C-alpha cells in the first residue's frame, strides 16, 4: 500500500482498522501493539514506494517478503507521531505532501531536516 494510505488512516483515526486488515487480524481483535508493528518499503524507501506493515518483536534493516527485499522505514507508532506533528503545522497539506515530508524527515542523509535533526 502507499504511504499516503497509512497517513490518511492516521488522519481519519482509522489506522487500527487498516493495521488489522493489513496484518490479517480479525476485525474484532482490539489489541494490536503499535510498537510491535513496523513499516517496510518494497526495495527501498521512497515516498512513492509500496509499503507494508509487519508485526515483529524486532525491526530488521532488511527483510524478504514473498521474494521481495524490503527496507525498514519506521515503527508504526513513529509514523503516527510524525503525521500528527506535521499535520499540526498545516492541516491543508495533502496526504501525499505529508508522505514526502515524513520520508525526508526520516532520511538520515537529508541535510535539510526541518526539525534540525530532532526526533519527536
């Protein structure tokens, strides 16, 4: 799924439904530990990549899913925090614009981090 879809779910407060569906959990299951859900990008992290959620006790830098190499992006809990942070700065931004900003924010090689290297 696209990162914008996850961001949209955070903004609409439907992220738990999306997590349950993505992980194959029953809709009645109420307990999903957000800190145990990690987001990976197929092949490499880019705002327009396909992303997936993986439930695990540890995040690995790279994993293989159905024969595809996936690069670690961030824990779901951090995506939620960053979405709320950036959305608070401007509610008019599109989900796509937020996806680009969040990818830039998490890019360790980005010299123009708008938070000056600070993490929430």
